[in-house]
């Protein structure tokens, strides 16, 4: 079987803001095709910065970022990466800027060179597949927070990416929207990485777990990805959940 390079690879990547403390320190990370990764860690550990580095929103201060085995160095390398990888921001308002939902979802395909007709068709199919077609003509800023989160996901999926990065997608979601998001993710046939503090959400959507702390990334034990659906009785055989 021929060797296949990881889809995304970080090789000894370090990052710090100018004049600031180190955010990432010599991170080695490989994201394989069709892998579903959960990334968990305390606030300030560098999780969001890691996603932004993958997308080229920041550049490493040391080390290399590779996409399909090729180092991302030039603008053209970055364009190729961004055509294949989508980022769902933590705050949906950072992602949605068009008057209506269908215009927001169509923006990505248009930006990739699709015709207006093709972009509209792709956008309608994306919304239909996600069960969001009823939102197509809604004014975006009138949507609920949960609806905005799902639409921001649609704006990325309309570009038909090979991989997707999601930053705290369950923040401030009610139970109904959260369950809807889980069903959507489990139907996808693409690679994704999810930052979340929600262990149960990760257990239902991911197959690999990585821990991040003090700028370091380590692979976790996937056996720890389990649902917390048991009762903790008082006094009898107490136990702890360690990270």
C-alpha cells in the first residue's frame, strides 16, 4: 500500500505574538484523511491559535505547516489549503455578513469561481441536506444564536471542503440545536477537528482525542471519550474522571 502523507501536518511548530509569551511550543500534529479529532484543554492553552495557524491566519514563528505533504510557504500554497479546509468560528457573527442566509451560504462558492446559478444551486442543496432550507430567505441577523451557528456551518460546507475546523461549536446552544449539530456532523464524510470543553459532545462526534495545555499537544486516550450517562451515588465506590 503506497504511503500517503497526512492531510495536515505540523512539524515542530511554535508561535508567539510579537513581544508576547509563547502560545505554541514545538507542536507535532498529524491530521489524517477522514479522521475526526476532538481537541480539549483549558482556556488560554492555545487551541484557537492552533486552528488559526492551520488556516494561515497566523504564521509559525518556528517549524513547518504542511498540507498534503507540501510545506505551506507561499500565497499560492495558502490558497490551495483554504480551498480544501474550512473554519467555523466560535462566534457565528464573525462569519455571517450578508443580508440573507442564502447570500451568506452562496458567498463561498462564488468566491471559488462558481457562477451565480451554480452557487445558488449548491447553496440550496447544502441547506436542504442540513435541514435548513426553511431559513434560506431569512434575514441573517434576525436568526437565533443556534440558527446562526448552523448557518455558519452551512457557509463552510457549501464550499465542499475536504476538512473542517470547528471552534467551540456548542457554546450557548440549546439541547435541540446541539442534537441537530451532532446528527449533521455524524453524517459528514470529511475530516474534521473540533475544539470543545463538552466531553459528551466530543464522545458523540469524534474518534480521536488530543489534549492541549501550555502550548503543547498530546494524543489522549480515546477510551476516555464516553458519555456521562451514569449516576454518581453518594458514598458507594466513588471515582474520579482524570484528563
